[in-house]
């Protein structure tokens, strides 16, 4: 039996059903699962000293475009709204090869791991030059994070009234065939699975009504989850009204894109009727506050969503629109934006951390993750609060007010991924050098 014990946590933030925060607690891991919590004499198990630390569930990232770590701070898109930003970056992404996708996925996941993330989704919706979803799945397997990739797609190019260039779209038959292939090859529905595949047409402005409908039918036939972008900004709303004669929420409902097996990214511009629809149907939302700020999309009505009962998780979105993939920093931004919009009592640091852990796990269909209780998966973040960031803090458990943005230790399925602030599964220095070389070569090619 494999296991270890985390001994003496100053604060153990469980995110269990009653959201307990325990002091001076031990946590016992056996065979990738939390076996016990509390003062414990687990004889024979290796001990990790976490005294003076805050221990939380691993954070959960519900929306990312990992390939975009290769296109951070691209000058042409630095001051553009969503549609203009996409149009500036499409020609660069069209030059990506399988190696670009593999390397950028590892960089993105390494960055997430160092920020406390143990489970991440990814939305890959373009496949130039022979790239496949397999490239990111293989990359993820080496990082050690739990992964939920989604097979995205774009099928309506600019000549047919869509936004993407024609050379980046696929035929819809090919998209559906490849969805079946990757689900059959990689999807593992078992508890504790390290890889679950979803179906994710990119957005209402880049795929047809028919593909949205057929993708939903396929996903439900295969028993996998569904993901797309929705109601991201005013341009998005205007496109929906002009092209479909309805708002995005109504469009999603008509095509079968609501329910507990669906989560939508952004949802910045949902109106009260759409919020009620999502609450009634259990449809999830991936809130991406930093990207929404960067692109000027607005502040998502997360307080109203949560009050109505909409399941909400957190996403860093792509690094071309966020410029970073730090999930604990994203959680702080989520808290601050709701306070800017609704007042200082609109969201507590504890609630924002809940959204980043338990909330994200729930909308990804992973109730065994995102909390620390007996029987949950041993996905654990250890935060050293003895440094300058927390000096003088009266409440070390309030990580989002005065805490570090890099973990000391990270465990996924009880396995060590980060130790003493260093990634253990990859050679990070070599990976960064390879990524930077790729970025320079792309610049030169343009």
C-alpha cells in the first residue's frame, strides 16, 4: 500500500460539505486517496512536515487554451477587443506544428502546477499542420496533472460568415469522426481518472448550428461532457442576435447545450433570464476574470450566478489573452472584481477559493476532487505562509488576501509534482528554453 502523511498543518482548508478549516491537523494518504484527517499516528508511512503551512485542495482550472503560452504579449493583439484580437493571432496559430502544441501544453501545465493547480481542462479548437489532440494529452501525461482535454473545432470560416480564416477550419464530418476517435482512445470515466475527454465546438461564431447540435448528440451518446464559449462580450451578443435572432442562452438551449454535463466559458454578458436558465438546468460556467479584463469584455455577474444557484468554476483562459496561467492569482482577481462591481462584502476570500477548488471540480463532473475529506482524491496544495507575502497576516488561511502565489508542495493522486517550490516531473529550465526558441522562430517566420 502506497501512502504518506502530511503532518501538522497550521490550517487545513478542507472545502468539505461544511467548509471546515482545521488547525494543527494531519492528513493521511493511501493509494491516491485521503484516508484520514486529524491527529494521526500512521506508522510506517513517509512523513512530510507541513507545520506552519496552509494546506488546501488542489485548485481546479476549468478553461484554458494551453497552446497560447507560445503567444503571450503579441504586439498586434495587445490593445484589441475579442474579435480583433483573434483576427490578429489566427495567422500565427496557423503556423503551429505538433511540437508547438506539445511544448506549449507542458509550459502551461507547469505554470498551473506551480500555482497550486492539480486538475485542468483544455480547449483545443484548431489543428494545423497535422496537429492532434493527442499532442496535448501526451504532454499532460508527463507533467503529472489530472487532465480534461476537450476536442474543439472551428467549421465556419470567414468566407461563410464566420470569424476564423478558411485555412483553420475543418469539415464537420471530420470533426465528429475525430471526436469519436479521441474519446475511444483516451477517455477514462473511472473514479480517479487522470484523463477524461470532452467535446467542445469553439463558439457560436466559428461553427454551424448543425455542428453544435450534432456535437451535443455525440457527447451524450458517448457519456462525455460538453464545453464551448458563450456570451463573452458585447460583440458576441450582437453576433448571436444578428445571425440567430436570439441571445446566446436561448441559442444554447435550442441546440441542447444546457444541463449538468455542459459548462460554458466566460458568460460575461448573461442576462437574468439566462442566469435563471443555467441555474434551473445545472449548466456550469467557467469564470475567467483576468482574460475578461485584458480584452475589455467586462465583469461577469458571478455574484448573481452564485446566488441563483449556477455552478461556477474558475479558468485562466489562454495565455494570449491572460498573459499568465496562475490560478491562485486568478482566484484573487475573481474576488476583487465582484467587490468592485457589488461592494466589499460581495465575495469573501473563502468563497473565491471555494470556486477555485470545489466549484471547479463540480462543474467538470469530478466530485471526488476539489475537497479534502476521507475518500476524496489526494490532490493537495501546500502553501508556505512564512514568507514576505504573509508577513503580518492575522489570518493565514485567507490566502487570497495575504498569501503566496506559488505552492511549496503539490500532490496529485498522492504523487509529488512540486516539492519545495520546484517542479519535479519536468526539466523546467530546458522546457522554458525550448519554448522561447520556438517563439523567436515564429516571430522570424512572420
